[in-house]
């Protein structure tokens, strides 16, 4: 209950009792007879007996109506319940709207304010209105683009009677040389070497047990040599030597350390790197190696 509400209730109750008593007294006297009431009311409001009877009658009736209305107003005002917090908030809202030219709502009991349930009786922060118009006309967020698939490596058709697996290994050797920015002459030397050593097949070796668990295109038995270039353990790990790209990079690294390697004959450059027991065997593979490079590069 707001401050002073109890005192206001007591005053309103007393006014209610006094109004009812006064109204009943006047009504009782009015029922005793019109002339008696006229005389009583006339004396109460100071009408002289010299005033004509018709005029006295009209003035007395007006006085009775006024007194009755005052008694009814007193009764209604005294019977009204004290203002609730909801009513107070409504009157505060009306007072704030009135200076701005807005209408004042008096029907707050039948239409409670939307924030009447707030514990402090204050309106919440106004939310942003939703956009109007048909849903089709509203701008929709752009659809997320599907991630582009990684480009598939180009598959080159085999040449010179090679199988597809052998051709793929030849392409891997060329790609490794391109990544090292080497000229096509280096590709030809590497391809001629791999053709002689494994015929472009990744060979495992039972003498190197770890190689048998890696993808391969066959098995070789030359000591402990594995992979495309039949490289021995001093060239790298089993994983590196069984990988076409990595084994080719290790061959190129040894080739470019040879002084003037690009001017050497194919068989001389390959034998210098491989130190093979058959140094002249690489020469016969030069035409096919050049054909492969011409088809890929």
C-alpha cells in the first residue's frame, strides 16, 4: 500500500457514512410531502416566503437534484478501492502522454498496460519492430557456397606400351622435377634410370621387410634395393623410398650435384648417380623417356 493510503481510506469511509445519513434524511423528509420539503429546503437555501409558488417549486426541485447528485458522488467516491500499483502506473503513463498530445486512456482496468506485471512498474525496452511486407519480398541471406572440390590430377594416357600404373609413376617423376624447377633434360635422365631399374614400378623387397607393407607393383630381389630407382637404405627411409615423388626428389638431388650434369650423356649422368654394374644399360631407354616427357610436359 502506498504512503497515506490508510488515512485516505479512513477519510473516505467517514465521508461515505455522512453522505448516506444526509441522503436518507432528505429522502425521508421529501416523502412526508412536497409542501413540507419545499418549506424545509426553501428555508435551508434562504428562499423568502414572498417568492411565487411556481418559482419556489422549480428552485426547490433543482436543490433536491443537486443534493441527491452530491450524495451519490460521495457514495461512489468513498466506496472506490484505493489505487493499485497498476492504476498508478496507468495514471503516470497518461500524464506522460498528455503533454505530447496523445490521448489519455481511462479504461486501465479493462485494458491493463503491457508492462503492468513488471516489479518496478516501468515499461521494458522497446523491441525493434519486425519488417513488414510479404516474406517473398524480404531480402534473404545469401546461400553459402558449396566448397569447391579439389581439382583431380590429370590422368595421362599411357605411351610406348606402358601400363597406366607405370605411366602414373612416370608423371610423378616429372612432377617432382618440375617442383624443383629443373629442365626437361633432368626428367629424361630420371625416367631412363627408372625404366632400367624397375620399368617404372614401385618394387618391394623381401630383404627389406618394411617395404612389403607399402603399396607396390611388384617384388624385387636385388640385395636391399627398393622403389622406382632401386635405392638402398642409405638413400632414405623405407617410407621415402617407396614413395614415387620422394624417391624421385632424392635422385634429382644427387644428379644436380654432378658438375656439368646437363651436358653429359644420358647413360653417363645416370651411371654417375646410380653406380650400376651395367653402366651402358640406360642408353636404350632414352627414346621412350623423351616420348613420355613430350606427352606430359
